[in-house]
């Protein structure tokens, strides 16, 4: 489409009809649409507004452009595009001044507006990723990977724009591992874009709406914040355009997982009193289960009391757990080893799906492909090609080396 518009501009230069304004119409249309992203949900809405503005401009120039081939080509092209996008002829149009088309409830629009006002090219915003899944395993905004106890309620995020709190409960007796059974997300009120919205999910209740029953924030035109249900009762997404943030919440088995992408400048917008944020600073050292990424994998038959009915013994050995996790994850990175840890700890195969979906969320939300996979580090701090698992048998620990 942009190439076609450039062709129109070139032909407009070649046909020196100085009174015909088709070249200006085409230039404005390119300005209106150059910042749009076809992957975003509001693309069709904004694209139709630009097409209607383009059509109105051609109509204003219909008399003076009667003999201009470029004009007639543009009119036909606009009609075809409006039909393809199901655009109505009547409706809002983009402003004649492209600078006024910046959506005040779009984070990307804010950055572009700052660039225009400053007159200098500003770097593209940096996005960060945080995820929580399994027993639970935490990937921080700094791409640090930890396994923690953090039983009870803990803040994952607490800044000027967003708060996320999780509640973790013990998984099996005899182990300090916990898993998430409640997630609360608070989108704080923001200018004229949205009032405060609270989302809450608990095990077996993953709603596709905020606690007030609505599915969006802001007015009907902007929808700066909205919820999308992907799998009923199992997987929802929250998209907050005004702060450039996306949140995924899933239920796998009896527990919840969370993944979030957020701009770095907003992640760091918090007060000194808000420093306890697991996504920002990781878990307190007293809450860590892993040792610099190395997971202590318990043999549950030695830890669970005989005759325990509430939580059956793990049916997995290190070998069978490794095989099971390898079915879902071919790369033996930290997500693979987390899967093995969870199977040996709980015996619940749903944790395999949790580790796999957590990696899928990374691939969907983490902006840097080269950082998707994290490998355990050696004792010297370098990334190693093998990882030591400590399997505790009563009071004695055997070191097993699992080669990648």
C-alpha cells in the first residue's frame, strides 16, 4: 500500500497539474497510516478513519483533478480498500493535521508525540518481560530466573501504573515448594483513558471480565484497556494500550500462571516504598529454593509420609521426568529443568504444560529472541552446557549431572 502511494506521488510529480491537490491527499494518507501496526486490534478502525479522510480529500479536489490519471487511480484504490476493510463511508476521519492523529490513549502515540515536540529522534521504547509459573518459578524484568517459596500474598509489580499481586500455597507436604492459586491485577486510573480497573482470578475461576463486570476501560471509541478470552475459563489476555502493557493469565491444572510485557520507563516508575516487587528485584534470599539457578530436586517417595492420601507420591523418577519434559521442550534450558523439578516435586503432569506454556508466553511477549532461552550457569558464573541437579535422599545428597 505504501509503495502504491509512493507511485501516486511520483506520478503526481510527473503530471504537472499544479491546481490538483491529489499529491497532498496521498501524502496526508501516508502520514496518517505510517505509524499503524496491522497486528494491533484497533488497526482496522484507524485505517478506515484514514481512508475516509483520503476519500474526502479526493472529493474536495474532484473538479480540478478531472483530467488527472493519478486522481482517478487513487479514487478507485480507495474504494477497493474500503471494501476490503469493510469501512463505512460515514464515520470519523483522521485529522487534516497528521500531528493531531496521535491517540492520547496509546503509549506508542505518547512516544511519537514527545519526539515531535522535541524535534529530535528518540529511541524506540524498551519493553521488559516478567513471568511466574509452576512451583513457582520467576523470570524477572532483568531476565534473572529464580525458584522461590514466597508462600502467601506477594507483590509481583507495584508502580505508578500497575499493581500485580499473587498468592501462593504449598503444593505437597514435606516440600517448601508452592504454586499460585490467586492473581490480582490493578490497572490504576490514567488521565481520560481509563478509570481504575481490578481483575482477579482464583483457581477454577478465571473470568473474562474485571471485578465490576466490565470487559474494557475507557470510552467505547478508544477502549484503551480490554480483556480478551482466548480459552474459556483457562486463558485470558489483558491489553492496556495507554501504558503499552500486555498481561497473560492461564490456569493449568489447579494453579495459575502469569506473563507480562511492559515498557521499561513505566516499570521503573515507582516510589522507594514500593521496592518489594518480585518482578523487579527478585525474591528475597530467604525465600529462594534454587541455588543460583540450580534446583534441588527431591525424590518424593523419600519425603512424603507413608499413607499420605491428600497428595499421592510422585510417580516420576529423574529419568522418567526428564523424558516427559523432553516431549514438550526440545531445548534443555531452564524451563526444561523447571519442568523436571516440578514433576519430581508434585507428580502432577499439568506442571509440564505450565512450563511449556510459560516458554510460549516468553516467545510471544519477550522482545528479544536471543534472550528467550536461559541456561543454568556454572558455579563460576558462566553459562554451562551441563547442569548439576541435587537429588536429596534422606540426609544424603547425590549429585547427578544431566548433560544437555
